[in-house]
DNA sequence: GGGCCGATCAAG
DNA sequence: TTGATCGGCCCA
């Protein structure tokens, strides 16, 4: 769909900036295959989830309106919303939409493409490189990202986290869609996007378990 | 001021 | 299947 000229070259930084300022679904799709660099490690994003803003998406942190915690979501696009959950995990979001619209994209998984040694150090016990950034909290841990990176710009290139457009665009036919993970409200909506066939995608909960009833 | 729950992960 | 572990948010 996206006709980006210049051969196999992906979208420009400017194009990505524009994309993030718009509706969250195209923004989420456009974040696939982008690279994210922090703390000496670079990952290629393989799985993301879109979250709408106030009112329409019960699963969104901004659903109930603006609070001190989610204030970044209401700001300009292209900034990091980093939140802490389950008493131990950090997760990274890219703020989307214009100022006042609190949509965001949760970065769920990626493939480590640079800084492999550092990522392995940050995630001791991981046997397979595929698992280094497989899952939102793992992704943050591999990059060494925590709450301190919250509210910083991602596209400017001078912050703790640097987001760059993909080297090569993702073919639309290779993007898979499904329901979001661990979401109660709005679970029926198809707002999770990943690159089909990527081993780094956390597909273990891609759909409801279909285990047959023991006794019928 | 108190209690509950969460956009998770890893081990049994 | 369940424990770990703590900040945000709701209710009193």
C-alpha cells in the first residue's frame, strides 16, 4: 500500500513523524520494522499494540482521563510513555495522535540487531537470543529502559531512546493482526500487529486457549 | 489512609 | 498454574 519510492528504501524520518501524528492504527503498523536504540542496544520492532485515548478504549491507561501518570499520552506524538506494572516491569509506548489525543502504541517485542552482548548481560538466564526482547517488559529490560526515559522525545535523536524508520518497508501482506494481550475491556478489537513469521513475536497468547473440556 | 488490581514474567 | 512485588487509582 505505502508506495515509497527510492527502491527498497523505507519511509523517511519525516514520513514517520507525520504517521505518528495521525490515527493510532496506521501509526502502529508503521512502527513495525522500525529500529529502537537505547543503552547500546538496538532492536527491530516486530510486535506492537495500539491503544486509543479517552472514552473509547477501556484498556487504555488514558481511558479515564488525564492523570499525572498518563499525562505524557496527552502531549505531542513521538514521545515515550514508559509505565511500571506488576511491581517490577517497565513497558515502553510511543505516544501518537495530535496534542490532546491520548493514543499510544505499546512496543511488545523486537529482534536485537545490535548490542547483542549488552542485551545478553541485561537478561541473564536467557538461552536463546530470540527471547532477549520477546515481550514488552523484556524489550525494556534488554534496552536498559526504565521510568527515567518517560516523557523523552524518540524521533529527535538526542534522547535516551532513539526511534528510526525501517531500512526496508514491511510488505502489508506480511503484517498479521489479532486481539491484544492481557486486555479485558475491548478485547474483541484487533489492535495488535506483528510481522508474520517472526520468531521474536510473543505469540503464546495470540488467541484464546481452545483446550477441550476434560469431561464435556 | 487502606485495599485492590494491573498493557508481565519465569518457574513448577 | 501461581508467586513475585509496587505504584496508581478508587473508595472511605
